[in-house]
């Protein structure tokens, strides 16, 4: 056993030497975008594609909780003249489970409607858009918010305007004033809502991880080696359309109170978002808008980041999007508790990972993944554990770190306010989940002999923060880059032709 441990230490030392010769930190395993284009069918339907969900206690008013659901991944800021917008034919929903039967107890529904002022013009806007009236917008979108709770449906807002997208300095100068105008109070003192374009807060090196699942900082350690390089954010200057809620915590907990006891089921809520489309679409022979008929069918859902993207096999991804969290264990438990990315570690990085330092799969071998799903990592003891499900759960008795910046490794680094206890906009979920898949939450004696070392601490993609600064107030996600300011290829000097 001593010889094995020494060999592993040499491997880790060699890996770190390779890494430090190029860039700072880290070693490998496949990393993925947080459910951007995660399943074959939804990849062809971006307006309905739920890319990320965030849940965090408000840093300024700790009696409030923020829930963020993002859609339309990898959105190009310069996407005119038909800039991205929510789907008028999509039902967007945010679901909250507070009694832990893995069925939504509170659902917020969002429906959008587009209004074209002058259909004889190609223009998105006709002049600089007034941030208080939007009078110069030729393409406007309004939405309604409905809450369904205890069988009662209540309209909380109607005909709320979404802000224009960030076109550029001529059309939408000082863009944050449009975001300020778009923050709207819900009826019944139910909180605040925002729906519109924001910078995508997610960050990951998509270009490398989808090139045979590599990580640039340790390219030289890959089975198909390349020179080491720094991580590149594949979401750089990309936007999303976000639906954000700021809700009184007492309005979403099971007992209607502000939780103060950490080890209590009543302190925890589980959240997921979804989108649905009507069953039948009838195309117009004259090229007009299609008609939609029939019941709504769920086409996308998301709770914890990366579950469908990373853990669900290709043949089941679309089926996953159509099911509910209560079915996760019965239908997808084997895939979740025997993660394919973990099995790929020795294949992709054979000089770093092998069968002695890579945890085997299955429920008996991955108690760490069970703890991630049952609330144990949120501060609940065995007497209060929750059913396993793909819900983004947060213990609302845990106070957030001041300023909502915190440690990018979240709760795994001792920060009670971060992922997997909820998810903040700053949490580096790619690095966190890579390390979890490799065994960071397992004790040595749970899958390898005591004294042996595991190289989970070297895992990461080299991208550790979003490219745009966050807002200091609700809805918190950063300012989307304008189409005019988007970085791209430019001709040198004053050349007319490149």
C-alpha cells in the first residue's frame, strides 16, 4: 500500500509540474455547459431551452430569496434585426417544493406577448428608446405572472413590459436604466419580478471541453495532448433572457415563517424551472405565425446544474426533459449514481487517474452523490433527510456571505451560502461538480485504502468567473454586452476592405 501511495504522489507531482509550466492550477475531467443545448430536441428550440437556475438568499434583505431561471443560451448580442425574445407560444414556469414530496407546492407561470407597432418596417426601434416609455420600440413584449398555490390561481402582474435588448449606444444608451425601469413589484406584496435580457452569468470553457473533453490548463496530460493554455470562457459576451423573482422567504416556506433552525426540513425549499409547449403546431401555408393547439407538454426542465448535460445518456435526454423530479430515482437513478464522466477519467487522463483513485459507480459506492441529493450537505442530519431528486435545494436558515461574492467553491469550501446549498451567480459549478464526480466528498476509506491520495483537487476548467460584473441590486445578473460593442474581427486602421 505504501508503494501505491508513493506512486500516486509522484503522478500528482508530475501533473502539477506540467500545469505550473503553462498556467495556474488544475487537472482534468470532462466539463460541460450548464444545460446550454443539453438535449437533441431542445437544442433546436432555444427560446424554450432552460439553461440555468440560481437560488440564493438576498444579500441586502435576508428576509428575501432570489430565484433566477435563464433561457435562450449562447445568445448573440448582435442578433438584429430580429433580436432574441421570449417565446409567445411557450409557457415558462418556476416550481417550488416546500413539503418535500418532490411535487411543486407553488408554481409561478409566465406568459409573453409580442406587439409590433409598424409591421411595414424592418426596424426593431425607430430612435433612441426612452427608458420610461419605450415609445420608440417597434417590437415590444409584455408578460403576465400567475401564482398557483393550494389549488388557487392568482394573477400577480399583467402587461408588464420587458426592456429592449441592448442594441447599442444610439438605441439603448446607459442600458442599466432600462433594467431599473423593468423591475416590477408584484401584487399582494408578493415580491419583485424582472424578465428580459441579461449577461449570461454562467462561465465555462466550452470550446475545449467539447473537443474530446479537454481542459486547456492541463492539455499536456490529456490522452491526445496539446500545449497547456489558459481557460477560455465560451460564454464570453453572450447573453440570455432571464426570469428573476425576489420573494419573501416566509411566502415560500412550508410553515409560512422565516427559518432559523438549520437542521429542519421546514427550512429547506427545492426549486426547478421548466418550459412547455402545446402539443399541436399547425403551420400556415401563407407563411404566417403557426397556430398552437392542445395541452401543454413540458419540453425542458432544470434544477441542479449539469445533471441532464453530464449524467443522463444521449438516448434519455429528451425523455428527462419531459419528466418530473419525482421520477428521477426510478427512471434515471442508475445514470446519476454511476456517472459516465467519472468512468472517463482514467480513459482521458491515464497518467493521473486509474482504478485505484477513481471511485466506482453505484449507490453503494457513491454515498457522496446521495448526500448531495438528499439535503445532507445543506445541514440536515439523517433524521431530516429528503427524497433524492434533481431539485436545486437551499436551506433558508443559512445566512449568506456578506456581499454575495463568497468563495467560488461554495459550500464545499465551508461557505454555507453557496452551491450545493442553493446556487449563487458567482459559484463555479463546473469546478465544483468536476471535483464531486472525482470523489471530493468521499473519505479515502470509502473507495481507496487509507493513506492513498486522490487527485480531485487538481480538477477545473481554468475559467473561474463570468466576464461581466454583476449588478449590485436585483436582478443581479450583469449588463448584457450591446450588439454594437460586441468584440469581434475588425479591419486594421481605416481599411475599407479586410
